[in-house]
C-alpha cells in the first residue's frame, strides 16, 4: 500500500500535517517519528541484544 503513494499524495499528507500540527511543531514531530521508526527497526531486526525480556 505504501508503495502506491505518489508524489501528490505525499504532498497532500504533508500539507494536512502542517495544518493540524503547525509549522513550529512539525520538525519535532518528524524527529520523534524518525526515532520511533529507528527503534522499531532495531527491535524487529532479530538482534535481541538490547532487549532480551529480562529485567
């Protein structure tokens, strides 16, 4: 589904995000989203060295 998004759809999504969040908060939201994606990839890569389920 994501592979089918064209440039106009992405521009529309960014414009809606800009209206909802506002221009001052948009960079912080992007940073948080990128950090979340990075953590998700680290946990799903099968590494298991960071979180092995033990406390």
